[in-house]
């Protein structure tokens, strides 16, 4: 029986009859289309490892291999020139018994304890101030972010000139107060605090942008409803805005902690770790052991101790975030 096309259907669009005069089952058509689609997906999946190969090779050569080599070197007495000797955990035992390394760890912890809260408070305070009602807020954002993108070495050199006796700070104090400024970098009681102040100025702009963007994303309907109910600005900020930007605060806290434990350029250029060892940090200790004393095994062991410290603190942060970080459902 011939199939007649409807008036609105061209003959070329009409379905072809089956040889036996029966219509093709819809199930078989779907199965054939599924097999065709799965074949295309399989070919795409087969090309996946090929495109991922360059990244995998780079990861293996420049990340995994150096990490493994560092761990292997840390188990040896590995001078830069000379014979290597297996020590096992000898380098780690020496570090734990070394009073200089203990002082270096305490200096690093002091820097972290001072730097992280100051950075977060300054960043969050400026972000809260830079509301859309502030004229020229975009210009202020650029100005505050400039130190974060300026080379660290250039910033450190400028601040060292400001801190030195006879510098700008000393001159201002003499002209206004009639007294000399302390020897910021030469006094062990002032040196670490001076480095912290310079580091806060250098790094607060990054977190400020994160907090400012997070505050802009807070729905105005919530703050307006609270204000209509008679809530004061501080209550609105503390009870509504802070909980809503808690994921951004967690991220900024975690990244700031990790980078603060790795501080190096500031003490290296400003004080060389002095006076004495009052500003020597773990990364500066690693640098001295590896490139000054040529003890690569000791330097690698200190690097792994730093890794364990950062890993432990990061794990504690992730476990503790459940109590104060509020993610949107």
C-alpha cells in the first residue's frame, strides 16, 4: 500500500516505507541513535588523554619530581659539592634540637600572629568603607591595590629608606615631636613589627578587593529590611553582612596564613634576618642552609617541616570552618 503525503508535506520529507510494508519500530531507531552518539563520545574520550598529556608531563617534571627529590635529599647529608651520605631522619632530629631553628620557627609564628589579623582587619575595614555611596570608589580601589601588584623588592627598598635613621619617618618625628624615631630595623624590639607593618601595606589590597566584591553581592533587600526594623549600621554589618561573606573571609584567611608562613623577601632585604636572629624566618633559614652553607639536606628537611606546619594549620582551618562559615544552600 503506497504512502500518500499530506497536502502540507513534501514527498521528499515523507518517511520511506520498510521493505516488508511495516513501519520501523521507534525503539530500534532510538537504539541506533544512542549507539551513534556513544560512538562519538567514545572517540572524544579517547582524545582526552592526548590533550591532557602536556599538562601531565609538566606536572610530573616540574612539581612531582622536585617534591620527591626534595624528600629524598632531606634524608641525606647532601653538600652542594662532595659525597652524599644517608642519614635517615638525622636532619630532622638535628632541626628539632637546634635552638636557632627553634628561634626561627618562633619568629615566623610571631610574624603570622601579627600580620594575619592586621591584614584582615585593614582589608575588611576599607572594603566596608568603600560602599557604592562613596564617590570615586573605583579610584580608591585602584590606589589601594597598587602595592599588591608592585614588585616586593621595590616596596621593601622604599620602606627600608623610610625606616633608616635620618629617613622620612625620623625627619617627620623630629620636626613635629622634636624626638628621633627608634632604630626600626636595628633594634630587635622594633625590627619584626616594622617588617609586619610594611607587609600589611604591601598585601592588604588583594583581600580588600575580595571583601569589597563579596559585600557588593549581599542582597540589598536584607539590609534594607533590617534598617526598617531599626537595626543600627554596626548591627547590620555584624549580623547580616559578615555571615554572608564568611566564605570570602575563610578563603582570604587561609591564603593569607599560607603566604605569611612563607615570608622571605621582607626580612632578607630589610634586615638579613637580624639584628641577631630576631627577624629570621623559616624560608630565610632554608635559603641560608641551601645557598650560604651549601647544606641541601638540611634545607630540604626544613622545607618539609614548613610543609607539615602549613598542612596542619590548613587542615585545622577546613575542620573549623563548619562552625562559622555559612555557604548558600
